[in-house]
C-alpha cells in the first residue's frame, strides 16, 4: 500500500511539475513492488496451512506452533524475491514516461505472464488445493466428538473467509485483465492502464490489511479488546472530568 502511494505521488509530481524518476533505483522499486504483491498472497497460504494442519494433522504440534510460522515468514519473503528475480534480470521492468514510475509494461507479455504465474497463480492454486483437501477429509470423517466437530467447523469457516478475500483481490485485478484483452484486440495500450492498476493494488492492499484482522481470530479478538479498553478509558475520563467540574462549581 505504501508503494502504491509512492507511485501515485510520482505520477502526480510528474504530471504537474514534469519531473522524471528514471533511475536504477526506480527499476529496483518496481521489482520490490511485484515482490510485495507476491508476499501478500503468500501470507494467506500461511493461514490456510495452519488450518490444514489443525484439521488433518493435529498430531504434528510443531506445525501449529508460532515459532514455526515465525521461521516460515522470512523463508517466504526470500522465495518471493527468487521467484520474481527473472523480471529484474531480464530487464522487463522499465520506466513508463507517461505514468512516471517503473514497472513491467503491459506490452511485455513475458514479464506480465511471469508476474501472473508467480504472484497470483501459484498462491491461489495452493489455497484451492488446501481447501479441497480439507473438504474431502471432513466429508470422510464420521466418528468425531462434538468438540472436534466444532473446531473443524471454525477452521473450515476460516478457510472459506480466506478464499473469499482472495477472490475479492482477484476481482480487483479484473480491470487490468480487460485492458490486456483490449490490447490484444486493438493492438493499443490504454494510456491509464498502469495508473489504474497501481490504484487498484493499493485498494487491495488496504482491504488485505483489514481482511487479515478479520480472518485471524486472535487478531480480531485483540482488536475488539483494544477498542473496548479505549472506549472504557474514554468514558471513565469523561466521567472524571464531569465530576471534577461539579466539585469546582
């Protein structure tokens, strides 16, 4: 979301003051931008894998420990950098003079397909495979205690919420797909394609931040507790101030 704002700011400064941002740092920033998109989708795999282990492999406690996921997160970041390294090595990231920032041009089919495969297809396919595996496992289970059924129902609903959020993020990318299809038909690139894409990605990342809280019950409970504590504190302060005013009067 921060990088989307940076891109938006560069576009505004370029349009108003005709500033140029073409530099090696600009190309690297475009690479980081693509990596952040990939990491965002990989973060949902962590949640889905945690639910998968709780339902199907409860005997492996280390797969459900926080230490395991603290170790997985930096590994996933490294994997995202490696997966998207080709678009940087191939010099597919170029400065877009009409948009005033660096990214893979829409006309570069190889670069766009690579981002689509690594940042979207691989994480989303993994999520759906986990979802199907959980569904098949739950349908085969019959002799379960009420407590186990309730826990599985909670985990299954969490997986469904994750898939819903991912579906929303993919829906936000539909306009870009429409522009790509239009380019193949007409042979021309719509001038505002990259700007619309950066705005949509920024909105998606903002929605992703909210969805992360809603999908993770621990974060949601912590948020509600914090809000309740702040609300109680504000009410207490207002009551104290009103009592003090009455005393002084």
